C-alpha cells in the first residue's frame, strides 16, 4: 500500500467519523464539513479534494457553511489533494495554522507489541475499557483524556464535553481509561473501519507523565486493532511532541504531513 492509498483511507475515515459525531455536517467535494458548536475541535472540513477537482462553488459553500455559524472556515489539507483546492484556498485568503503528521504501521499476528515498551509495562497500570453507559466512568475518562488539549487547570467546557462524549459513544470507537493503582491517570481512544484504525485523543495527567503510560496506551490499542482485524493503524501528531516519539518507538513511520488551514474574518470565532 502506497502513501496515497493510506491517505485516501485515513482522510475518508476522519471526514466521515467527524461528521457522525458533529451536530451538523454536509458532504462536499469528496469529503465532509462539520460543525459541533462554538469552540469545538470538530468545526472543520476533511477529505476535500482527494477524489478530484474542487470547484469555486464548492469552496464558496464551505466558506458560507462556517461563516453562517460564526466561526472561521477551517479544513485539513492532505498533500495528495487536487491542485484546484490549493488554488481556491489561496484565492480566498486561507492561512496556514499548523502542521500535522500522519503516521502508520501494520500489525502481524505474532507481533509482541508490549516488548516494544522501552521500560516494560508501567507498574500499577491498568487499562480499563470505557463503558459509555457508566456516566461516572465516562466523565472521569473525558476529564483526564482531554487534559492535554486544554490549558492546565481549565475545566472541560460543555461543548468540549459533549463532542467528546459523542466520540466515546460512537459505535466504531473504543476508549481506555488508564489507572495507576486505581487512580485515574490518563486515557486514549481509537476508531476503526474495515480498512483502518486510528489512535487518537490521548492524554496523561502531569503527575503521571514519564512513566510509559502513553506508550502502553498505544500498545494496547494496537492489540485491539489486531483483534478487530484492522490491517492498517494510523496516529496523528504534531511534529516533534511525545506522541510522535512514542509512536516511532512502537513501530510507526511517517505517511504524510497535512496542513491545517483557516480563513480569518472579522467577528468569526477561532476553533481549537
């Protein structure tokens, strides 16, 4: 499987998965644009331009979709998109906001994934599957698993809580709460399709970091992806952070880097 094929599978998974947990979504130019409330990370489009040219009408519709809802138009741009998307974004004043690396690996039946953990399985660590019907456990998971995606000490906003809860309840996802000697320490999730599993949304509380918990969460989800028969596993990361380092140690390699683009406008809220 080449990098373009990986990108098509992964960008499609992300576009559809985000649309399914958002409060509003529409198909557009081979992808989806989604909105989940002011301040939500799900306010973005993905998968656009992977199947061919993107028209001016498509991009005008994308801009209108977000402007009408009071947020900046925002989308993720894969390096394999049709060049008409790049031209159209430039014409409308879209700006680069950040880079995101997409890494991948496969898992063989005889791979001993836990042997890749640099210091072995962390002492006292238990990874518990999250039951969305258990409200207390779900709230605990959301609190710790999103801790790395908001300022220290800031509580989970209502919008952030709801879209994350939708993610936990998604039928193609599974999530693990990390406990150290019974104390919540972190968590992470995974979404699967028939072709690909993506590991996402992982955080470890500051007082439990540097114990190998994030790496153990990656290993456990790799095991689960194998159990489900997913032939390809992906993970998204900002360049150079601990997630990328842990992923490389556990056998992931780079597939492609994509751009997060947004169009600023007076009075339009910035989505995280």
